C-alpha cells in the first residue's frame, strides 16, 4: 500500500462514543472541556449523543446506537476522511455483544491514522495537545492510487 500526506484542519471532526458503563465518564469529560469541544464538529453514536446533547450545549450530529450500527457509521466516516479524531470511552471490564464492530472501528482508526483515546487520561492528553487546535499533516493510505492500480 502506498501512502499519501493529508492535512487535518484546525477545526477537527471528532467522534464521541461510550459504552453504557462509561457514558457518565464521557459526559463529565465533555462538560469539563465543553468550551474547547464547541469549536469543533462533533459526532456521537445514538444514546451517547442524546445524553451529551441533553446535558451540554454542544452541537452534536447523532448517529444510530452503536450496537445497531453506529460504530460502523463512524467507521464509514473515518474511511471517507470525515473524522479526524475518535474519543471512545470503552469498557474493558464488560463483554460487549457488538465487540466485532468495536474492533473493526478501532482497526479503521489505526488504518486511517487518526488519534484515538480509549480512556479519560488519553483524552486529556489529546485535547490538551498543542496539535489539537491547529492544522496537522499526517500519513494515510493512498486509496485513489490503490484503486487505480487495480484497474
């Protein structure tokens, strides 16, 4: 696979996801950083998005619930280069019925080279990074070249 360089914009598109036992933690984190998050485009899976919309002033595009395909919707947005960052407070102590979808989502985030926070500490590091509010050049798969080489 060949790679290309793309630039993530100053205004990021951020996906917010949380398993049931982690939703209150993500809510508290979003409330803590509401001012900073409000400067970016936000997406969230169904129940998480509703919780965040109800309890913050953040403008959130709500997708469907994770187990019903919301994780896959976010994965599709990642492959379309419409998501720059994934904040996913997942529960490592609870089995998830949609675990294959979760693994696929994390795999796509790695393939397309987007930053991922799976817990509060990592999310704190990302949002407080000097790169959070500026353009950022990164390497990602050169999908156009890959498709053209197959024809």
